[in-house]
C-alpha cells in the first residue's frame, strides 16, 4: 500500500483475518490479524502525510499451503477483498489464492512489486 504523491508506503503480512470472539487479543497477539495490520499500515502512511483517497493497494497471497490449516489462505484472500471493497480502496494489482507460497519484493516509493511463486523444493524447504 502506498500514497504515490508522497512516495511513501509499506507492506504487511498476516496469518488470520481477524480475532475470534473466544480469543484473547492483547497488543502482541493483535499484530497477527489482518484487521489490525491493515489499519496500522494505513495509519502510518497517513501519519507521514498520505491521504486515504490516494492510497494504492496491491495484494498477494492467500494460498492454502499448510495442510492442517486447509482454508486459512482463502479466508485471508476473502477478507482482504471484502475489506478493500468496503473501504473503497483502489486495488492496483492482485494475485490471490492458489496452493503455493509467494515471495514478494516491494518498493513503495515507485510502487514496483516483484512476485515469484515458490514451487516444489523451495516451498518444501520453507514449510517442512
């Protein structure tokens, strides 16, 4: 996410869309949730002089890559799409869902993103 006028932005990674009603949600736990991570990123950009209506968003991920957490990735993708639509935020690029992890490199000043899907051996080394 970035504001192209001030050439400032950042990215985040989250494990779950939002805390469940039965979970403790202290400050240290909150950082793992998309609902918290996205708001924090927006607030940092706005704090540097960004304007919400100028924000450009690029989203990647949401793959179902861990067997024991079969649908978490797709739930994250659904969450981020619904959040961005509800908040009327511009999505400039997206590559969501699937079954393999991605490696993302992002330069907020220019908005350039490099994405590579990690296949077979590289993915196995990370998740075994």
